[in-house]
């Protein structure tokens, strides 16, 4: 065998061996993946995310996908001649928009189920309405009414535990019910965070359109590989975090404070970002952990 071919084979073996301690540590543990951003729009990226989650399932993890669909909703709102309206960055959702949003999210949900099934894993798509999974209160934005947008107040994880026990991969669209059984749209980050807390997830991974958390957002070389909760709070208080990262980082802190072992912020535009973050020593995004947790990434010699 040529030396070059042998080198390539040995490199593949090294990658598998590097993944081994992570597979051992997280075997049979629940991981919640919040799936959104560009990775939902680009077909090749979509395929790589679904391959990653399916592989996690096949090596013994218990993944749960919570997906968004904001860009797709905006597209369909435009198709029917309506203008998307945002208040403080949140979509104003009247009854007609809510109807479109639920239809679009349902369509996205079943397309993801189909992709997982094609890879030989049983998946079930549900919304927060099913089994009373997500109960909500009406959400306001700085006191302003933004319509049928919900704040998760209660999660009933029984349906998820039942599906995981029966070896299904649950795929959840963020729609819930209030006490009057009216339908509400939920921010997918908020839904993923609430679900991760409720199922005591070992990991919560956010697929985003940025590489992770930076010490200095203007300097791409300051990407932080691992960040404690107190370190994250210091960054927020120091004014280093702004825009869409602020609510995301607050969600991460909230998840860790409520029992989730580790939260990952990943660039979903990188193919197979989930595998690279979870199964390699250095990772590619930002992992957020509790102050007392041991660092798991091994520094390279």
C-alpha cells in the first residue's frame, strides 16, 4: 500500500480514537439541538446537520431537535401579500400570521423527519401542543403587545421521555398553548432552553450564524473555546456582548443554572459542526459550563 494512502487511513483511525472518550462519557445522555439560521436554508448544510444528529443517535446519544423557521415564515407571509412586522426584534404575530407560521413550521418539521428517516433512524415530529409539551403565557416586548407570541411557563417532558425510551428521535416545532388553548408561536431558542432544562439534558447546542462567543466581537481571533457561567456574566456586564448574542448567552446561563451540564454555541454554516465540537479535543465553537465543572477539552501538547 502506498505510504500516502496508509497515512490517510491512520489519520481516520486517529479521528475515531479521539472521539472515543466523548462517546463513552455521553453515551445514553440527552442532547438538545436547537436548529436554525443558515443551516436550515442551505440544502447541503441541512443534510450535514441531519447526518450529524443521526450519527449521535446511532453511537448512543439521545438527541432531540428543536427547530425554528423564521426565514421560511417571512417568505410565506410575503407570498400571501402580507408584510412581516417586527417590534424590538420580535415578530408581531396576529391571527393570520400565526396560521401561516404553524403551517410553515409543520411543513419544515415533517421535512426534517423525512430526512432522518431516509438515514435509517425512526423520527417523530411534534409541536409543543402535543402531549401538553409547552404551556405558554402571552409575551410582551417592553410592554408592547406583539400578538400570538408565547413565553414558555411550563414543560411537560413525559411525551419526550416516552419517545426516547421507544428509541425515536423527537423533532419539535416551537408552537404552544396558553391556558385558554389558544395557539402561540415561541422563539425557538427559548423553547430549546426550556426543553433542555425539563429533560435534564447533558448538552444543549445552538446552531447559529456566528462562530461562537468572542472576547472582542470586532476581533475574530478572540473566539473563546470554553467559558464559565461567571465568565459569561462578566462579558455581558462589561458590555462585550450585544445584538442577538445577548439573549442567546442569557439562555445559556439560564440552562446551566437549571441543570443542563454544558451548552454549545456553534456556527451552523460549517458542515458537520456538531461532530467537530462534540467529538474533538479542541472543538470549533464556544462551550459554556458551570463554574465548578472541570474543563473537558484537552490542551494539545
